[in-house]
C-alpha cells in the first residue's frame, strides 16, 4: 500500500493556525506514520503554493485534493479526510 501524502502549507513567521497544524501532524505521524507521508511547504515563495492556488495559511492537501484552507482542522476532520483518501 502506498503512503497517503499530506502537504501542509504554513506561513513564516508561523501563525497560531500553522502552529496548531504542525502539532496535529505530529500526532498523526505518531499514530499513522507507516501510512502517511508529511511534507511542509513554507511560503509564499514555495512554488507548490501556486500549483494548488493556496492563498491562505494554514492549508492541507490530502493526496492531490485541497481539503483545508485558512484553518487548522480538528483531528477528527483530518482523520476523516485521510480515510476518504484511503487510510485504513
């Protein structure tokens, strides 16, 4: 089974939402580390911001779909999005 890619878009300096997203992704990595791949994009200079047309941070792309923009999701919401992408 291939890993589900989570791309996190956070600002510099980090806003409170970005800090919350980083904290949340540490929890997800601890629980589902074998099943997920987490990539951080700090911007807005990173070209991935334009690729996905991300205008607000924080944002999360699960697989190849933009799922959350401008907010830090709850753990339950993020796990739901991961399950939609194939998390077992």
